[in-house]
């Protein structure tokens, strides 16, 4: 394995002891696919789900060019770009959405297995529909995140699914013979008059999680003529409800996940509010100017990839505080055991409890 991969970093995502940019599963995928990739020309390798660039840059270091890449997380795209610049490989790949252009004619796919079976089916469907008939898919992951159901999902779209030997608690599924391909469409369900649409892998799928339900029960009205922001919007439920309840408001729904952005747009369309809900893909609220918002709603995640961490929410609080005008409010719902109130007080300003149930707390923090 090329030692250059040891130089990879996670930034702009969290960097901390125990959080790595390349792992044993990345290395195993590259090793298992190496002999097949040797015979390929430019534009015949596709990479899906590359966390921070290990698969893309590992293939590039071995000679692959015109690599097509899809990463759900915007932080992953930016980490790949930074790592590619560090290794002088920025011209070896291009980032694309999960659609026909990504996989059309590709002969080898290097993929990290997603934890969501629906997401895996969406990816497999696109590959089966548009990749070359002779495509070979090398889909790997850590054993603790893999299940036999993943083999079954791939078998719906591929005639042959083989399993490699495990190495360093990692394994690769090798799929060949694509069939029954399709372009994914969102799944939709209606709850209390609100239609929720989700592509595979969206948080909570087409349901409304307990924390978001608590937020919706107490959701404040946006100030007149001012945009409210649904930060880390997921499927865009909060944005859709805001726009539905308050027809004169305009809402921004923001998330770094491509799946979340596509889901939120579908949710807005399904509820007839897509003309008043602007959905954007952004890392935190990086594209929003300082002091430009009066109201932000947030249900912060507590994981970075597969790693559980309490370091994400404080970064989100800080960026929300930057974007809020003095006197603006951040409404945050959080698992009560996490004890975020002191962090909200320090970072945003005076914080009051709005509501609480058996598991979650909803607070409103006023920007100093």
C-alpha cells in the first residue's frame, strides 16, 4: 500500500485522536481491486462513499485518471480536494452527483458500504442502470458495520456477489453482472398533515424523530419579512412546516449531506412550499453572512461518519451564533443527557428551556 495515504487528513471535518482519514477497509478495497484496475483506461474507475479521499487518491497513485467520485458529505468532498492538492493529484478526479453521469460506462467501482440498506439499494440501482455490463463493484467496510442483508441488497441488482476473506476486521463484497437498474426516487410518508420524503440514507428516513417532534410542537413563528434557517435540515421537515404554517415566510434549509438536500427538496415539493423553501448544501452555515438571520432551528447530529462524538454540536452552535443578529434566537433540541445548555449559554447567549420530554430538551438561546 502506498505510504502517501498516511498523509491524508480529515479537515475540514473533525480531527481528533482516534478519528482517522484512512482505515483498514479503504486499504483492503484498494488491494482487492488492484489487479482489475491495472487493465483499465482513463475514465473507467468510479468511487462512491469515499470518506476523505483514500480510495480516490489510492487509485490515482496507482495510475488511474479521470476518476469520477461521489461523496455524500460536503466535508468529505473538501477533505478530498485538500488531500489531492497536498499530493499534487487535484487533476485526477472530478466530483459528481449520484446519477448516470457518475457511473456511465465505468468498469470498476470502489465503494465504502453505507450503513443504510436503502442507501445501498439506491447506489446499486444507479450502478446497475448505467455502469458498463462488465462492471465489477468492490464494496467494503468494517465488519462491525456490515450485515448479511447487504449481500441480499446487492443481489437484487447484481447476478453474482462474492465475499472476500476478512482482514483487520474489514471485508469486501465483490458484485458483477448488473441487472434491473433504476434511477432512485424518494420514498414519502405523511404524518399529521406533513409529507416527509427521503432518499436512502437520510436521517430518520420518512419518519419524524422524537426530537424533531418536540421542536415542531413548539416551533416559533419566523419574524416577519425575515428568513428562518433550518440548520442540519435532514429531510427538511422543519422548513416545510415553517413554510406551511406561515405562508408569508421564506425559509432556508441547509445541510452538508447530498442525500439530505435532495430529500429536503422533495419534501418541499410534496408539501407545495418549494417556492418559499431554499435548500442549500453547506458545511455548517458557511455560505451565510455574519448577522444575517433572526431565527435558526437546530437538531444537531452527534456522529461524524461512524464515530460518535460530542464535538460537532459546539461547532454548530458557534456558527449559528455568527449568523444570528443580536437578539436573534437559536432553537435547539438535544438529548438531555448531553447537557448542552452551558455550551449554548457560553457560545450564543442567555438560554431558556422551552420544553422537555422523557429524552429530549428544547431550548431557545438569544444572541447577545
